[in-house]
C-alpha cells in the first residue's frame, strides 16, 4: 500500500492533519509518517527527520510526500536525495495543499492507488472548495470591496486580483537584515505573490519572499515602499504586511529601556586560568577567517552537484540554528534575530535558482555557489546607504560557511608563528592547529575543562584560558610568554621574567625526564597499592602516543572524536577497523570505548539535533543514544566484534538512572546475540559518573557494572551549576570543590569490594590531587598521553598511611582554594 509522509513546520499542525485524515478512513489503515517541527514546540523542518519518515512509511509500494511551504519543500527535496536510490524511485513529492491533500491522499492510498495516482488525487483536492467558494464574480467583488475600503487599488482585469498599498519605512536603519528577514518569513505564509518597489529610488519590483532581493531595495528610514500582492490570498497577505510595517517589522527599538541587554559582565575582566601545562614564549600571532579557495574540479551530473549544495546548506542551517539558540539564551531575541536573516538567505529562492542554473550550465557545486553569492554581494555594493552596504558582510559570511561545508576547507588561518592570541576556539579548530607554528595559546574566553582545552592538553600545547578581552588588543608581533601550569601570561616580558620562565621550564623538563625513565614500570604506592594509569584517546595517533608514554590501557576512548567532520555515520565495518587500529597501536592493552557522547552542545553533522534552550540538560549522552538506536546498535555491534579479539570495556556516558543502564545493557546483549559467538570473555561494562544523581545512587548501580569512571569535568559543572564553557563562571568549575569530592567518595564507598573506580576527567592529571584520589579509593587514572608518565611518578610518591588525614581535611574544607592549600 502507498505510504504517506507529512512534512510541516509545525508538529501540532501535522498531527492534527493526520487525525483529520484518519477520520475519513473509517477504520482502514494507511502508513502515515510525520516529519514536522524541530521538536514538539519549535517550528522548522529537518531533512534527516524526513528521510526517517520516508523509510518508515515505505513498505515497498512507494511513498507520497506532502509539504506545507517554504523550507519544507527544500528539506523534502534534500531528503529525497539522501534516501536509497530504490526508495527514491518509489517516492513522489506532491504539490497538493497539506490538509486537503492529505485527506484525499489517505483515502486514495487506502483504496490501493499507486503513488502517482495518490499524488494526482491530492493535487485535485482543492477543486470542490474552489468551485464552491472561489466562483469568479462573488470572489472578485469581495476582494474589490475590501480593497476599496482600505483605500487600495484592485486590478481585476485578469481574474487574479492585484492589491496594492504604500508603506513608509519607520525602522532606524531601514529594511536591513533583521526586519527584512521578518518580512520574508511572514510573506512566505500566504498563497500570494508579493512584490515590493522603492518609490523613492525606483528600485524594484522584487519578490518579498527573497531576502537577497528585498535587502537590495535600499529602503531607508522614511522611504516609501509600494507593496503589491496577487493570488488567492492577496488581500490577507497585504493586510498582514501593512500590520507588520506598522510594528516596524517587530524590530526592537535600540534605544528602548525595555530591550534585553547582553550581559557584559563575563567579558569585563579576566582571571587567567591554566588549561594545558608548559611554557611558551614567542611573538603574538592572530587568527582570521580564511576565504575558501574554490578548487578547479570536473563537475558531476547536475543532480549530483545540486545534492551537494543542498547537503551543505542543511549542515549550515543546523549550525546556524544551534548558534541562534545560544545567542537568544545569552543576549535575548534581539541579539539572535540576525541569525534569522542568515537562515532566510540560505533558503532564498532567487539565490538557489541562480545556483541551480549555474550548475545546469556546467559549473561544479562550489563554483556555482560562490559565484551566485558574489552576485548577491555585488547587488549590495550598489546600494547607496552605508549601513545596508555593510550587510554584504552577512552575505559573505554565510556564503563562506556553505562554501566550507562544500569543500571541507578550514575555517581559520594563522597569521605567523608564535603564541596564538584568540577569543576562543572550538575543538575542531584546536585539532587543526599546526604545532610547528603555534607554540602556545592564550584565550580571552574559554574554560580549563572545555573540550578545546582537553584537546590542547592532548596535543601538549601550553594554554591559558579566561585571560579577558584586553589580551585581544595585544599587537601582533609583541613578545608574549605564558605558563600553562600556573595560568600566568606576560606581555612584552622583562629579561628577568624570561630567565625565571626559562628556569621553570628547565625544571619541568627535568621532572618529565625522570618520570619518563619509569614510564613503563607499574605505578605502585609506597605501601604497595597498584594504580592503573591509562590514557584518554580521540584518535589512532593518540593511541600511539599513549603506548610511547607507558599507558597501561585506554581509560577513555572518545569515539565521537574518531569521525569528526563526517556527514554520514560510520558503518559498523568502519568502526571495527578503527577500534582494531587503536588496539594494535596500544599493543593489545584494554580499550575502554565510550559510546557516542554527543548532544546539542557538542553536535556531529551526521547526528543533527534540534536546537535546545539548555543543551547541557537536554538530549545528551546515553539519552540521545537510546533515542537514536540505529547509531547505538551499529556501534555496539562493532564493539562486540572487537571484544572477541582484545580486552574491551564498553562505557555508557551521562547515565542518570538505573533504567537507562538496563536499556543500554539490553542493546549490548542484543548485539552479542546477533554475533552468535557467546559473550566475549574480556568484555566489561561500566558507566560514566557525570551526573550528581548517579554518584548519589552508586550503590544501586554497583551490582550492574564492572567499573565506574568518574568524569570530573561534567560532574563538576553539574554539581556547582557552572557551565564549563562559560568564562563568566569558569572560576567556579574547580573539580577540587569539596562538594565534588564528597560525590567521588560516595562512588568509591559504593564500589568497595564490588567494582573498580576510575577517574577520567582532567582532575586525574592534576599531580597535586593524585594522593587525595588514591586515598578516596580511586584505583585507575586516565589522562592525556603526555601526562601518563608524570602521573605514574606521582602515584609512586604516595604513602596512604601518611595521607589518611588528607581525606578528612579536604572534605571538610570550605572551598577548592582551601583544598589546594591542604594539598600543597
């Protein structure tokens, strides 16, 4: 039977339409799948969700996809390009109106109609209503009377009324990006063609549904703009635009006291914090966005090149939506509104038509896109107003985003060699840094427990974060020195300071050399307790570095880092191959493979998520894995396959409830059953303790796990309610806060005699904290590869009898500063 897919910006609308259609089936069943909204309340469409809906609705007989408007059509087209070719051949995109079309399509599908027949019936669904409501004489007279009542003209000469009106632009900067985006959004809601003409400059007419064209009208404050609407909803559309103009297109008054203000407190001053140990001295170098160099490439066929463009746009759309949510949360809707303009631009029909035409003329996707963007930029350059001309920068920025998605080009370029001075870095940028050119990093923002800082440590790049915005004013070429162990930063340091830093560097190197001499010996305390010291890995080179530094296992493999930048999820076979490579690089030592730990705050292109107001408390870790079981099942099958060959521990992230663990273990059991070889002998199961609830319920978890691994980075941020990436609260996120230590003790007490406790967060690499962790009951520490030897040496200095009082003093301390003083 033909299946149906409903694509809408609104989940509530789609579900209501499905309910209405079901009423007409009188008990018959039709496969109807819904792909609507970014979540239950957020408007938007997602090509990935549409792909899943098509696959769910198709039983082999074919699918008809019905859409509402705007980006729903683009997303559906993109989804059709993403499904398997055989499914694509059976699928039909239908131009019928959503509600009427769905009702008729459902009845036709229930009667056994083919996809083509169902689509044809749906397209004809308006005929009865048009015959009853839209008979020419009454319909035209109503429109004409409404037009006359509003002082508007109505052209009824061709049976399609044209309604016109003149609005005066009251916005301070005219129809710039924000109000133009609002106008475009609203104009797309009607079954009408709306055109605009600037009566003061003569520019236009341009379609109101095209942001690139509206912005080039050059409509300034006080200009008169003629609005002309044609179509079945012409009058409604015109009245709506008039009301919108009277509201200044919902743009906030920049002088209004009621307008939400962006908090400046977190950038007012800096308290530099150590993030990655080591000393770096060199000239200050900067980073700037690099324009993409478009490669000369032989284009594929037009459909293939067009699919490339749409896939790149989908990726950029998800990223802009994520940034918009963050901007709204931090600075209010006024700050976030600019991203609406960016979203409108990448869905701009005129721009996309130009790209498609260039592809049809023989250009490859990257060249077609960048040339079309250049054309829009040129239109802005011709606008007389300086403020509107500056909006060409927005077009350029969005154009470059899509170009990078098309080509895989890096987003940054380092100007020179030395110490990088930067506001902040995302993990992918840290991973791309050339360490032969960048000797150290000073970030104005950032946090020591951010993923960027973690990567900097794993790459042994001395780093200081949260240095404050003043550091961004350091002129390029100025000598900068930093101590990533203490967090000190020196601009144009004196000769005496340079000598002191050099002496500290020599002392650190000597200490490291001593530790490396014993890197391959076990880490045993003076009273005979062995502590395993492993490495945190995110790549095969990390595994090689871990082996070279004496790691006894991989205490944490961040599997999401293994496939950064991919737009398709890795297959089971690809995952098996990379896990084997990790095992080989480690010489067969145990691998602790954490299942994908992603979410709205750390997304992957192949597992897109709708924007969330607070992604740290949303669909993240095991929650997301259990919601996207295909990804989890593929990964567990790969883990099981490798576990037959080498010792493997599987670790589930961000577990909060025993039920979550039970569900995850059930998926693992299914993977073992599917393998058909019994349970691998060396397979262990554990959880990350990152949520205070998990630590406090450790006694309930203990019978079901072989180990706990305390992720002190997230455990700290959740315990002290301080987001690890927020510089304004970075100083609160100290893992030596006594509250965090109490939670670690609770885990160790619950595990005693039953399972092992590891620490894999950054606290594990803090040599000063090593005696305290071991005294609490921790028996495994997992750190960056470069820290393995040093932590092993720290374990060898421990005498638990002498440290017995340490735990009591630390747990009863007032705060982390006091704990650090106790630890010396």
